[in-house]
C-alpha cells in the first residue's frame, strides 16, 4: 500500500507529489484525474487505493492528475491511459460536436457536485437572475463549470452571454476576488464550498443542481480501449464499485475517514466535521438519495434526457444518437 504524508493541504505519494499508486503485484494501469488528488470529490478513487479495493481485483492503479478535463480528454484519446472521469456535459460535447470516439462506462454521480460560492454581503446569488450582468469565476474557459453556469441561465430563459466568465483558481483563497468585487462568485467542488462556508460566515453557496440535471460525472474510455483493455477496465470499475458500496454501508463514515487518513492527508479530509458533511453530500449524489438503485449503472432515459437538456440550451449539437454513447457491460454484475 502507498504511504502518504502531507504538509498543509498537499498530498505526498510514494511515487512523487503528483501521483498516487496502489502497491502490490497485479496488472498496472493509470487513471487520469482532472481533479487534484487533494479533494474529497476524488473519494471513490482514493478509497479504492487506500482500502485495497483495486488490489482485491488484481489491479495496481496510478492516480495521475492532469490540468483539467480538456487535458484528461486529450490524454485519454492519445492512448496514454485507458480511463478517466469527466462531466457528462464535456463527454456529450466532445462526441456530438467533434465525433470523438469516447464511451461512458459508468455513471458515478446522479446529481451535481459543483457549487457556486458568493458573498452574502456583496451580491447574493440566490436565483439565476442574480447572475445577469455579473462576472463569474470558472476554472477553465469552455469547460464543464463554464457550461453549468450557462445551463443555469439558459434553463431560466436568460441569455448566458449576459454573464461574463473569468478564469480563476479553485482554492479557498480565490474568495478574496469575490470580497474585492472583481467577480461575483466562482465555481468550486463540494468540499471546497464546505470549508469556505465553515471559515467565513459571509460565504453563501448556490447549488446549480437545483436548475441543471445533466451535470453528472461519468467514467470514460475510448471505443478502442473498451475492447483492447476490457479486462483492466472491468477490474477498475469493480474496485470503484466496491469502494462506493463500502461508503454507502458505512453510516457513520468513521471507517471511510479512517481508511482515507491511513494513506492521505489534506485540509478537507483532516477536519472531521467538513469531511463527514462533504462525504454525506457526495454519497447522496452517488446514490441519487436511493441506495437501493445499482451503483454506477447508466440509466438510458436519464442519459438521453440530459442530452436533450444540452441541445435545448444550445450547448451541444443536436441529432446525435446519445443512447449509443454509453456501455454498462464493463460494470460488475450485482
């Protein structure tokens, strides 16, 4: 198993500060993460490492962070690694708009795990109309976060171009730009929103999932890799499934936090209150608040209705066969 220590919010892995790897023998593969490793949004992958779930299925996995979803997608398509996790919006945009040969092999979240943070004093963001004429901070131009802002506006019948975007960092420190009035708010992960709200009573949190239904997270491979690396992908998805099932069964989340801390250390994980609050919200997103439903299985009706939401908003091209863009066959039989 990997041993890791941290100073501040950084994560140090045995193979370097920019990747984490399971130990032991077995088949080796790399998971491309558009997220930094120091976030609870990556809990399924982190726990699959620290809890031995990948190893149980004979797999040694390197968690390799890359700079955002565009680079994750490009690296995947180049054949450097067979698996990544992306937003449904990015996947559908790439397939519908440019014909990229990608396929969703498992849906992780059934609700948005993005949050918009804002200043309650400066300019509350309580409804889509509050964004009009303002500037929102996003991690990258044209990425999922940017498109979610557009979808919130379009869904309310508002012109997305009436809200400017500015590329900013995802860290809690970026809130200084909000306090200075340079941006009205910015898009962050769920656990970053929780830590900001805990640190500063002026922080407000807007949940885009109340307005956008297609902002799910899915595991993605290429059509070629789905055939060539099918055995590895089945093992990977089985490890993720086992990690998710363990979290769902862990009502108190005590064991989940203990196992994660045995390997990792970063700010949102190290704080009991924030870690458990974030994990509870994430668990609800993974299960859709219905633990009886099978984990990771893509529902065709939900998937295709998400495509319609995107085409209706003009975010992606219409006319695509969305029902052919996913494949549940690499998931474990449960």
